[in-house]
């Protein structure tokens, strides 16, 4: 699709397990734009803090560590320094600990610059506060939703595909707890931007969702 604007920014927000990453990655691929998975950045911070026994509270220790924090991406791989942490940031231990670190204003402030720096060549970014805080001037804001049960089923399928053993009820209750915490925190809570297009993906396939977002992108980026 010919893009009329320079450096287009498309953001996709929504709760855990709604399929944001898969859809956003595919949109980025089709539009030949860089892809930014901001959840991976919060996960990487969580991994660093857990490894170094720094609790989720605003402290000189945590600030010092955030000062030195850097994360990089290569395709689907995520690196802290030179270390590939792609698999380790997706473990249940990180799932269970990421929300308290993400709720800290100091963490969010540090990460704001890191995220905004990535927009130079345009991007498709996914997360919780892309449309509300990080890229409020995005060309297109999409907010994906799906019932908690559907999201838990999708997470189970992902884990089963990776050869992991899963407990549906546990995944469902963890997803609910994480959504509750992400939606009710004081800073940058999970919520659609006023100008976001809300898309309920319950019962829709990955292809359906991708096509709908591509239609929205085509309209947004060609001014149609
Ligand atoms: O999308 P994910 O499940 O990988 O995100 C992990 C956690 O990171 C999520 O529970 C909340 C936090 N997060 C956030 O607070 N803001 C973002 N933009 C992205 C993720």
C-alpha cells in the first residue's frame, strides 16, 4: 500500500492475551514498518529487578538500575546488554511479577524516552498506553478487546504450541489479576484512548482481525 505520510505510527493497545503482538507484528510486516513490543520492555525490566533482588518500589537502588537499563531487539529476539532473554521474559515467573514493576511511575518515566526514540522510521507499537501516553499523536490507534475466557484460551494454545504444560483456570485467574492491576494503577492505566477504534476480537480469527486493522490502517495512512 502506498503510504502518503512520512514515518507513520500505528498503535495497538489492549489487555493481556488479546493477540496484540501477533496482529501488530503482522501489520508491521505488511506495511514494512518496524515493530515495537513494549510489553517485552516491561518484562525485561522485571527480569533484571528480580535477578538483582530489587523490589517493586521507588528506591535509589531501583532508580540506579533503571539508569543503566538498556534493551534491544533483533527480529523477534529481545536482548538486555548482549544477553538474549527472549524466552526468559515469557515465563510464568515474569507474568506474575511484571504488573507491580509496570505500575511504578519511575519505571514508566524511564521507559518513555526509550519507547519514543523508536519512532524515527515510523512503527507499529503495541502495549497498554501507546495511544494514551507514549504516542498520543499516532496516525491510527486500535484498542483490541476479547473476553477473559477467550484470552486465557489463546494463551493456553500458545503455551501448548511451545510444548509447555498449562492449567487453564490458573491462566484465566492470572490474566484477570493482571488486567485488574494494569487497569486500576494510577499512572497510564490500561484504557482506550478517546480517539481509538475499539475492536472486540471475541470469536474472530487472527486473519479477520488483521484484515480489519489493515483496512483501518489503509484509511488512516492515505487520509481516506
Ligand atoms: O503485553 P505483555 O503481556 O507482554 O505485557 C506485560 C506487562 O507489561 C503487562 O502486564 C503490563 C505491562 N505493560 C505496560 O504496563 N505498558 C505497556 N505499554 C506494555 C506492557
